[in-house]
């Protein structure tokens, strides 16, 4: 299939999945529904992760920092995951996720990822969350992640050494802190350090760009255990 046709096909598939998932948030606010639809249609991580799952279904999934849970629900509704557990510190988002997941094999819970146990799973997702934690907490969580994931770990990370993209990313984060006034400062670990934690635990790791359509230095670390 030509590249342009493949891109159009992928966009159409994402559009259908986004609408199917968004319909489950009928009881949430207009903002929440718009956020869910926008993340599923426009975030490069969604398309990349769905393609990976289509090639090798994810089985039982744990989504750390799941927010409103839309990515995990997309995996369930497309038959690319069997079971979902979502953890996040935001109780309002967890409530919205739980309401959207009624009737599906999913559970959501409020949790502080700096200390919370990580449930055993086949596939572990952590998207744009690790870098928001203190460095020591990131290292500790990585240890719990590699112990819990039987097959694979997917981390969407910020590459602090990615040239002009990293400069733009840090500048946008500084601006975001001024607007939010929440004091949250990102502390992205260098990719070689992230990789070393995963390879030391027996995972084979590859890194793919995950910034399509944005100036950000986002990458996806795909860590998989070799077949037994």
C-alpha cells in the first residue's frame, strides 16, 4: 500500500476507535470527552501502540498513570488486550475511567506511583508519566515495573539529548509550569540509563520516535522479553 494511502487508512481506523471509545464517556464533561477523542486521534503514541498490539496482542495490561483510561479502553475494545488495570493519582480521572469501562474487563484505582505496588501483567504501559517523578522515585518504579511485566514494557519518554527538539520541549514545559502554577517540573532520565535498567532485567530494548506532527523529543521505548 502506498505511504499516503496507508496513512489515510490508519487515520480512518483511529477515527473509528476514537469515536467508539469516546461514546463510553457520555456521562463525563464535554472537556473530558474532547480530551479523550483528541488523545486517541492525535497523539502519535496511540497509533504506534495499537500497531504493536495488532502484531502481538497485549494480553493483560497495566497502565501506570492512566489518566482517564482511554488508551487501555481502546486496546480492550479492539480486542488487542484481554484485561486492563489502570492506576493514577487523580481521583476524578479514575472515576471517569471506571464509569467508561462498565461491562469491560477493566479496573481502575487511585494510586501514588512513587510507592504503589505494580500488579503483575503481560504488558505494562507508562506514557508521559515517569519523567514527572523525582529521579530516585523513577529508578525505584522501574525496578517494580521490570519485576511485574512478564512480556513487555512500553515507555513513552522525553529524550533530553535530542538536540533542538529537547530545547523546544524544555521551553514548553517551563511555559506550562508558569501557566499551571502547579510546581511540576519534568526530570527526564537519559535514554541510555532507562535502557540499562530494562536490559539488566533481561529485556531487549528498541527506541522509536514518537513525535509525529510535534516538535517534541518524545520517543517510545519498546522493551520485550525474548521468547522462553
